[in-house]
C-alpha cells in the first residue's frame, strides 16, 4: 500500500530505533502500515533489528505484478504503463539483503481494489495471487515464507466485483500453507472513502503485526530464540497500493 497516512498529523512519526525502512517508491510526507506495524511487532517480538522492505505502486492489479509480465496482460486492467513491477521488487529485495545476515520473516499484502473493477482480473484473482506467492517464495529462496493478506473493503458501489476478490483472498488464506488474513473493517479513511487515513494506517499496521505474531509463534526460530544477538529479522513489506 502506498502511504496515505500523514506524518504531519502524528506526534511521534518515527519508526522504532531498531527498525529500518527500505522503500523503493517513497512518498513525501506520507506513510503506510509500516509505522504501526513496526511499533506493535517489536513490542510483541523484541528483535535486535527489524528491516522493512517496501515497494508500493498505486492503482495496480495483479496483472502488473506477474513474474512473466506482458503489456498485453497488464493492459487488461489498464496497467501497461506501470511496467514490470515484479522484477523491480525482486531486485530491490535482493539488493537490500545482499551480504547481510537477514532472516526473511513474511510478506504483508494489501492490494486488490483495482482487480475488483475488471471482470477478467477479478475472475483470475485467486489463481494470480497463488501464483504470485509461489513465485516470490521461489525467487526469494524462502519456500515457507509467511503471507499476511489485508482483506480489501472499499465501497462496493465503486468496485462492482469486490465480493469476488474478497472471496478469493479468503480462499487463499484458508487453503494456502503459511497464509493468513487480516480484517480491515472499521478502519478510518480519507474523504475519498478509499484510502486509509493516519489513524487507519496505524491501526492496519497493528493488525498486521498482531496476526503475524500469531502466525509465527507455533515454532518460528525468531519467536523461540530471542537470545541470538546476531540475528537480523527482515519483514518484507511487499505490497502495492490502493487504486
């Protein structure tokens, strides 16, 4: 998600001292769920370092994030002008982690509104998202990488196929190993009734953190081996923005 929280509205907008953000597409004066996420997650799981690797592009459908990207398929959802986002994402993540002792914990995914505007994109959403997650696990060499999906909830009157995309996200969370879902109901928004405002972004981040902590507790090395002072944990914030 491209940040629509406003830093100027916060008393203390900084990330925790032991959190670092690597944002390939930053937006001046704005932030996404990463601020609320980092603060809550480091309360729940006190790591030596938390790295957040972020690449967010507004208004992007899953066609724009395909590994085998083509302008023809991207144009189905009017995304051809965005280029091959997946390859930029992988290069960014690998550049950040190169030569570092980084343990990649998870991918937080907040996307899907754009797909709910196009019949073909909505119909293929479940298959496309499953393929994307498989490609990320393969290309990042993390076959058990955890995915936490934010359930999209814009106004149905403006996104006619929203129920199809939401059902696909729920099905992925129920059937794909190491995948879970975050409820987004009740989050506050800007006047456009689409993008989350400052309070909404902070709460979204906290919900992502709460869910990921639950996902990792059953046996994750980071949850059970807090004494390892050489460990650096990297939370991959890999998620495009709202349309």
